[in-house]
C-alpha cells in the first residue's frame, strides 16, 4: 500500500516521502504511537517507496471530504506504484530485502531473531535498492536483543534502514531510543477510521460510522469491536428505545437514558463514555431509520438491521410516524452535541425525554 493510500498521519508520511527524495532519510527510526493506527503499514509503505520497481513515482493524495484539491503540500515527491511485482511482494512479506521481525510464540523477540537479521544486512541487497528491517512490537525485545541491535543502529550497514515499530516505545532501552529519531503517530479521527473501514474492509457507511465511534482513534480497535461489540451496542440502543417508549412518566424515561450511558450514569464524563454513547446513539439512529422504512411499508433490502426484524416489528408498534421523525431529529442533534464535547449524561437525558 503506497504512501498516498495510508489513512491519516499526512504530515509524517509527507516527511518520509520528502526525506527519501532529498536523500536525508535517517538509517534508523522509531515509529511510536497507539496500537492499530497504521504504524506497521506505513513502515511497509516506506519499504515500497524505497524499492518500487518503477523507479521514482510521485504521488498525490486522493481528494476526500474536507480536503480540497491542490491543497498546499498535497504532493508526495516519492511514492511507490503499489502495483509492480516488487510492491506486491513487499505487501505479501515475500521480498528478500524487506525483513519483518515480530514476536514469536513466546510473545518476545528473541536475540537469535535479531542476530539472524543483522547477519543478513551484512550483504548488499539481493534485488532491491535499500534493505529495510522492520521490527514490529519492538518493545518485545529483551535487553539482550536490544543490545545486539545497538551496533547496527549506531553504524548502520550501507543500504539498510531499520524501523522499530512500537506502541510502548518508552520501555525501549535509552541507548536504543537515543540512536533513532522518533516519529510519533497520533490517533486517527473517526472520519479517517470510517473511511478505512469502508474502503478496505467492506463496511457499509452506517457500520463504518458506528464502529469508528467505538474505536477510540484506533482502526485496530474498530476491527476488534466489530467482531463482537456491534451486537451489544445495537442491543443497548434497542432496549433504550423500548424502555423510553414504554415509560409511564419522565422518571421512567430517564431510566431508559441510563441504558444509553451505561451503569456509570452521572459519573459518565470521560472521552470513552462519550464515545460509547455516540456509538449507541448512532445505532439508535440506524434503528429509527429502519422503523421509518418499515412504517412506510417500503421494506426489502433497504432495512439496515435485517437481522433484528422481530425487535423492529415490536418497536414499530410503539413508534408511529410522528414519533419516528421526532426520534430521528433528536438522535441526530444528540450526536452533533457529542461531537461538540457535550456531557454524555446531559445528552442522554435530553434524548430520552425527546424520543
Ligand atoms: Zn511498485
């Protein structure tokens, strides 16, 4: 995957591309930052850009929402083509000059793995222009493995680049850290995560938004959450819709609000609480949209939550057309308020009274 297809981290990626173009890429680097934001992918994109079989390709970021065409600094002076045999083999981890070192069964990176890879870097690259050694989860190296690596970081063999990837770079030995300039990867924003889910993982727009809201800035976490979390989120939204509609008075409705904020109630004030509520309200919005489709009798493939048909039919007895419109408007406003950092508790209470 070339630089131009990476999600987020534009400044870092542009920096890498420019340093390749200017011949100033440091021979050893640390890519640090949270899990699941694309550090290893960027390291592979770097390996591709250094070795792409179509010599120097220049890239341009695709134009996506919010980023206008021709924006200053949009271009990448060096990028991989992503399609030639070299790029493809690097992406499959089947290229002789790109080494990916990762923890083995013991969850640690052993000194033998490091010695092996160092022995290989003594020779000129077999096929490529630059040999790239990517050490993923570099913090899994023990003290002895880090010591063994130190000399290569100090006096890197010509034609070789070392990239240490880590979500816990601070636990690396100070001697290792002091020899490698560090590129700090930040969290992805929900729009970036949603874009990656839709583009690379076949999510629908609705699913991407929901999973992105849950993800806490990590694409990896969004994918994990999608494996199990989505059902829980939808179930909570379903329960809240029912409880609020069946409540006899506003007190009962506020209890329904608790189903949206979780058990923490008034204590729900953190960014994680806000994300959790946003995910549930997004799910609620999707359910209300389905209710609207069912009420207009225009069903078929357009209902998003097809697997929840019996729950939806139960809810459709509680939600008439006016109420559906009101619920839709309220849930939409609630999401926008959360986007402006409103208190999760206040938003959930307000929503429960509007539904
Ligand atoms: Zn290529």
